[in-house]
């Protein structure tokens, strides 16, 4: 850790600066430095920071949720086993997980699967709430995965569309 990083931590500004600069850019390096079955919970926190949320798992394991939304296009779930070692590190915004989101699922099940969304927008006239996650469709096209919820926060349907903040979605003239 260099002097600048230590000084920012000491001043309590590290998290603010990290958010402003998009710590997601450091993710590939952090991932390279972690090894499933070897790296510890402390190793994960040192490289990724404090998780957005911690989900309890069966048998004493826990899942750390690391969100990179709304600026990024990834969300990570990192499982820490009951032995304190990392047992899995997964980028969860992918087609396999999107297919698992089914009508009738509850909002917490979706959040646990995909992490925190980039946007949550209520559409009062349609009586729906839409959560949006930004992701990369290979090779490098930014897209949005939308989950449409009923007022009782049950999945109605899902859809994939253009990035709502992308250049093709901006008006003008």
C-alpha cells in the first residue's frame, strides 16, 4: 500500500475516492490475487473492501455481495466457507443467472442472485416496479437486464434491452 492510499484511509476518504474513481477498475487485479480454497475472508476484504451486504448460507458459510452498479457492469458474489476461506468468486450478471429469474420470484431472491441493481423505477400507471442491472453482452456491448415486479414485489417478467444511459438512448436534436 503506497503512502497516498494509507493517507486516504487514515483520513476516511478512501471509500469516497474509491467510489468516485470506480473501484471496479481494480477488480481484475483483485481477482488474480485471490484463490478459491486458499484465500481468507481477510484477503477478500483487503482486496475488495467491505461488502455491500452479507448473506448467511447453510452450514455457517456466508456470501459477500460486491456491487459495481450503476457505473459498472459487474456484480460479484464471493462465498466464504465456515472455515473462513473463500470457496467461490462469481461475477453474477450473466445470461445463466438472468434465465434463472422466473415469474413469481420474490425481490429478495432476485437481489440475492444478481446483487443490487443500477436503478429501481416505479411506474405507477402500470402498477409495476422495474429494477435494472447493466451488464456486458459479449464481446463488449453494454446492455440492461430489467426485472419487472408487481406492487407486492413478485417478478412479472424480465427483458433485455439497450443500456438506458447509452448513447442510443439519449434524446436530442
